[in-house]
């Protein structure tokens, strides 16, 4: 069986390697080395059916990614590292890159906050009592986290039992931090006291006709149902002391 036939019967391996971030040539080269042992660049070019001018670049990238070893000599030979070691290296590289990206985002965030703060006082920059739509679960949860983190008096979470538990889990750090600052946390859902005792001061065991989160004078309504894809979830946010007060009175009346 030649390499083409061998690869055709094991093409899922190449696809899995590509899911790790290798391109087609890199995946084929690693697969050939892992399957047939050490090769020179020329041998690998023939074995894996790679263009000769590209094979050195392919092997260099595989070495940088931690997938191959080089045996110096005449000729130079290449060997595949065990996939467990390669994946471990890849995970560390990705983690480091992610941490660097997050650090850069934080630096840009601080600079933007500083610069935007100076222009926010200009006419038309205040959000006021207007309705704003947010799309996507990540965007909505980022807004919720910010609402909880900036709350000074009270946070009210009203949702179905399943979604309430989901939000409590995902926002536990923000809720616990707010509670430590003296912010009153109130959950409105058909749950047990034990489900919310770590983050909430009070529980109203009711189901309201809408899912929402209140934080002082801010309110966010969840518009889409549980079956909606995360990227299509919608929320409506506004800052309205009158509306939040009315809703809190309605909740207390139902209690």
C-alpha cells in the first residue's frame, strides 16, 4: 500500500490534526513521520507527497509548534514527537498566547476608558432613559456582570429555575463581590434557599412572566427563549429609576 492509499484509509487522522491548528501540509508531514518513522526532508517530500520547495518550511513550523524533533547530521533527519507531548506543548503555547492577548485587551481597555471618560460629558453621550438592544450571550452576560459590579444598593435576578441557576453559577464572582460590598442580592425564582444561599440575601419563590436583572436603577430584560442559539440571544437594557422601582414594588406585592 502506497502513502496515498494509506492516507486515504486514515484521512480522519489528518482531519483531526488539522483541528489542532495544523495546515494540510503540516498534518500530512506529521502523519507520515508518526506512521513510518524518521525521514530526511527529501524522503518526507516523496513519502507525504509534499512539494519539495515547501517541505523545509513545513518542518520548521512543525518544530516551532512542538510536533517534530530534528536529528543533526548528514543528512538531517526528522522524527515525530508523541502526540501526547505535542498536544501538551500546543496547549501551553495557546495558553501563553491567550494570556498575552487578554493582557493586551486589558491595556487597551484601560486606555480607552481613560480617553472616553473625558468625552462622555459632551452632549449626546449619556444613555439616559432609552431602550438599548444587546445581541449574543457573551455580550449580554458582560453587561450583566458590569451591572452587578457597579451596583451600590440592590440586585434583583428573576428567571426560570434552570436559567437562574445558570446565571448564579456564571456570575458567582460578581454576585459574591457585590454581596461583600453590602449590596442586597434578591433572587426571584422557584428555587430552594440552599440553591441561592451563597450569593443571595433573600429568595422570592415565584415565577414572573419575564426574565430580567435589576441593578439599582438599571434593568435588563431577556427576550429570547431557552432554545435560542447563544449568538442570537437578545436582551434589552435601560436605565430607569421609575421602572425599576415599579417592578420591585410588583415583586414585593407578589411575595
